């Protein structure tokens, strides 16, 4: 729910100030609803294991990816939650999920420290400020008359915002050190992706393996990306036909079984035709579909699917052979795997061509399934043009999204417009019950849809030109954050402050700046209510895991009708969308910082809100969530940079308020000068931090890479003698019985000293204030990383390595048609008939799934890896 859905000029902000009763009137219903949601969670948590604890047992996860089993009892699961450290997520889930938890922990610490600093100083100053405010407003800047008291606000801003700057710097440095330890762990360095670089805009003369090996030293494998031409469309058409056939077969068998049960036939022999062994299915039970929506020809789904597969399977196979043989045109992209991480990093950082925009190293350490293949061959000028156009469109949305939002706002009061706008008089004839829906429920739904559309639009635009899914998330994050700040925060705040004094400004326009200065801090009262809502309600709903719960209880019964859909729903864990989530919560941090020195009460509610969100997401990350797209933690680093907007807004707000105060009291010049100096210092700090840490946040340092390279070659010489018999060498790699036997006994980073892990309160304090000493790569490798990360991935087979960065359309096989077995034998009959009509290349089975006594599809959930569509994923 977005904050725009609330009425910001309602009764909670009246001329007498926001009262405690108004605050409790907001808190109590939210607390009651959240408590009910929590109770529902506690009841269902022990019953619905797939919804609330899939990571503890799901067969699609490896043992080292699973979380500990939860203890029995209503609240015994909290035992495991307390015992597990956040760092558990690093080795068992992903670095992104770990940093997502750390982000909320950091925001909680930031706001709590703000309470300790600002409340002690500013509450007494504001409460005795003499401006005559009442209610909660007595604790805000608006209750302080211009004068020497403004020095307290300036000094507090120096203290608290200075601490926030230290905290952001500390977290940025921690991320850099953690990134080094994580990506130089044996688990990561042994992966193909860690040593592979994507180059785009490769000149035509460079598009051959020999020339690329001449340019770059230490090359192991080269993948020249060819244009798949029509192959992608053919593969999509083939897979669509396979899906249609599978769904049609299951639906037909189920319809026939229900008809037979209704007719009272339970003996398979009764269902067979007079010709002997053939089971006849009535035409009305055979599914059909139109080839085009509405106007297309209607065809029998099963027969159409078989004929299409009979045509497409050999055609796709032939086109795949042509592609792999290099008979299609090459595109301007290539992947190069180097023999070491150091060689890959050197290639990624160096200038590869004498002309700009040629042979550009675009990505390093990207998994093959992260690549957006249709984009990597686009020329630089087209990518740049699309980027600029999309960015311009998003900033247009940032400014003009107010128009549809304003229209939604008009709907809330449309019944009052009928007297002012005559042509709307027909609305008076609408029944009051329907008008209540139009003015109450409809605006909330429309606004929720409008706000949800923005990150979707951003994601769709980014997918038009970004080379990887992780880049799409980062681009979405960079676009959606300014939208959040402008639309959700700034426009709301200023329109709210102006609305509260609009009539007074109309009567005396010369007092507009003073009136706004007095009333702008009051807009924080709404955000206090919003932090209550977000902390209690959103955290409770996160625990309830609403969407998976709905699919298990309701939606899945209507949507998942085939064994495949049921299997996929069961085995696949949901992940978080970093591009859409980080901006929302970063904006909350910006709001807390912006109001920290003019309405410090907000920091207390922000502390509670962020703390509850941390706990809720902690449970989900440990027990329910997976990772769909990994940014390698870069989304966390970007969120830290975006959080500085809150520091700037707080400083600019205070500068403006102090400047207005100078017209009433000349002594306000002092606090004004202090804040201007602090703003200049903030700019210098921000520039220095970005300059110092930017490269370290995207690449790995040479000193640590030298150790990896040196030890890798030392081990390589030691291993040489072991592979002299029965081994082959392909593209610089050694294979034994078809498996790569690279040596990956890569040590943890050792360049920095590794002190003993501090313990106790003083130890934790030292760790917090000296991150470079106790949180360097060596220390993090020793104390933080999971033992799982100290083990390399299993050796790759020769085919796995060869296929790593080949276009997936060139390797995609026809999906296995998975039916459910029935007691009449119809599924076996359909399998045999499909094999005859389609021919070679079709895999179809009814193993592992069946129709139960109620003719509903079931499958063997306890044997996930034994199902016919199970595929062991390769960790690239």
C-alpha cells in the first residue's frame, strides 16, 4: 500500500495540531488487524509447510541450501530463528538476501541512534519553543520561535547526520570487503561465470577465436554469439505446441474419467470400444482452442499439438544443427572465459580497442541464465538511444504521474462536485451504496494499480536494452527511486503543508514562507501514522506470505491443472524484486532522515517499523524465499548511495527554515551558516566516498587477485602429474573421463591482517567503529562466510563447459510431455498414439503422476528429483 492512499488533510491534522488521541485512533485498528494476521500465521504456520517453511525440506534444494528443521510447538520455531545468524544466508541462499536483511538492520540502527541523539536535545527545545502549538506538534520545529534555539537544531543535525554519513560509509566499506571475500571464495572462483567476460560491439574483423586469443592472454574458452535468426521463434512455437498438447491430454483424460464415473462405469473393460483395446473418448470431451483469439480457426487441441510437434521437432533440430555449425550470421557479442579470475578482471578493466564503443567489456561474473540474449547484439548507439529515451520517459512519469493520481483524488469527493459542475448532476441519481464504492473503494484500488504499474513499466523498459537480468533490476532501482521520492514524498509533503495553510496564504500572501515553515514539519504527523501502518501491517502480511497462501488454498486449485504446473509451483521458491523493493524502503529511510531534525518523534516510529520489517523478512529469508535474480549485492550499494538523498533534503530543509527565520531574528544567521558549511562538507564527503569505493564495488583488487592467481598456478603444477594418464586437454582445460579437473584450492584472502574476532560489548563496539580492521576481506572470510563457500563447485563435464554460453535456443530440447496415469489406461493409449503420430524426438510419459479417486491430478511430492521433468541445474 502506498502512502498516497491516505487523506493527508483529514482530521488528524487540524488547526489544533495532531493529538495523541488521533495517533491512538490510527494505532489501535492497525494493531488489532495486525494481531489477527499474526494469529492466523501462527495457526497456519504449523500446518502449511510448503507456504511457511519450504527451505527446511524441499527436495529441489541441495542439503547445503536447506535451513534447519523447525522445532514442534506453537512458538518453538523462534528457537531456530534466534540461533541462526544473518550470515547463515550467505552460504545457504545468496549475498543479495543477506544484504537485504542487513539493510533493514542498518535502518533500524540509524533511526534508533537518531532517537538517542535528537530526542535528548530537541524535545526540550521544541516543547518550550513558545510558538503555541499543541498535541504532537509541540515536539516539532514548528513550536520553536526563531532565535538562538535554532543553534540546537543545527548542532543536532551536525551530530546525527554526521553519524548517518559515518554509518553509510561504514556499510559501503563493509560491502566492498564482503564482496571481495565472497567472490574470492572457492565456491565462487571455481565457477565458469567468475572467469567469464561479456564483450559487446565486437568489430567484425575480431569475430574469430584465433584473433581474440591473440588479443587476450590466458584465454580458456571463447563463445562467439551468432544471430539465432528464426530459431528462437521456432523453439517458442514448438514449446507452445508441447504445452498445448500436454494440457489438452490431461484435460481430455480428466473429462473422460468424470464422464465414466458419472455413468457408473468403474471397470476399464466397460470403457473400451467394440473394436477391442481402444478407449473411445466422446468428441464433447476433447478440448479445442482457436489458433487466433476470437477470429481464429477452432481446432482439436490434442490433434493440433501432435501435428505441430511432428512438423516443428525436426525443423528445430535442423536449425539448431545449423546454428551450432556456425552457418548463421555472427552478432557483435562474445563471451570469453579466462584461466583465472585475475585474468578475467584484467580484461574487464582494460581498454580492449583503439576506438571508443568497440570491443566493450560489458559484464563480468554473469551466469548464463542471467543473460538477455536479444539485447547483447544491439549496437552501442541504439542501446544509448533507448537508454536516454527510456530515462526521459521515466522522469516524465516522475513529474506528471500526479495527474492520474489527482484524478483518483477527485473521485473521493466526486459527490460534492455535482453542485459545482452541472454536467455531473447525473451522479445524484446513483444509489448511495454504489456511490460509497465509487468514492471509497474504487479510488484505493485505482491508486494501488497506478503505483504498482510504475516499477513494472520501468522493468519492461530496461529489458529492451540491458544485457542481463541483474542490470535490469539495477536500472529499475535507479529509475523507481526518484519516482518514490518525488511522487510519494515531496509532492505529498509540500501539498500537505500548503493545504493546511492554504486559506491563510490566500488572505495574506506575504506570510506564505513563514506559514509554510511553521506547518511543513506538521506533515510528519502523517508519516508517523504511515510508519505505524508499515511496521505493523506490512510486517504481519510478510509473515502471512499472502500470495503463496492464496495459491495453496484457492488459486492453485483453479490454475494448476497439470502435473507440470503443480510440480513447478511446488518446487520453485519465490524471490524478491530488488529493483522495485529497495526504492520503496530506501524512500522510507529518506523520509525518516528528512524529518529527523524538524520532527524527531518520527524516528521512534521509524525504529519500530524498520525493526519489525527486519524480523518479518528475516523469517522469510531463512525459511521461505529463494533468489530469482542476483545483483551480487550491487543493489545494496546503490540503496546506500540513494539514502544520502535524505541527508541532503534534511540539510536543505533546515537551511530554508533558518533562512526564513532570519527575517524575524538576526541571530538565525548563525545556524544558517553552520548548515551551509555542513552541506558543503556533505558534498565533499559524498564525492570522496563515491570516488574511493566505486571501482572496488564493481571489480576485485589486484593484490587479492594476485594471491588467487599465484596459488591457482602453484596447484596447477602440482596437479599436472596426476592427469598424465587417461586425460585430454580441451581449450586449456583438463578433462578426466569427461569431467573438468581444475584445481581450486584457492585460499581465503590473506593480504590484510586477520585479527581475532572481538567478543563482548567492547568487542562489538570496536567492530562497529573500525570496519577496515575487523571487517576486511580476510576477517570476513574467517568469521562470516559459510563453510559451504569454502568448497568449489563440482567439476564440469566437457559438454557442460562447452555449452555454458551458447544461445539457449540452440540447445533447448522439446519439453517432456508429462501426463497423469489413470486406472482406465487412457493415458497409456494417448502416449502410444502421440509417439506414433509425432515420431522421433518426442518424450512423453505418465510416470510419477496419477488421477486419484476423485479424478484430480496428484503427483509424488516426496520424490521431486525422480520426476520426469526434473533437471539437475549446473552452477555456472
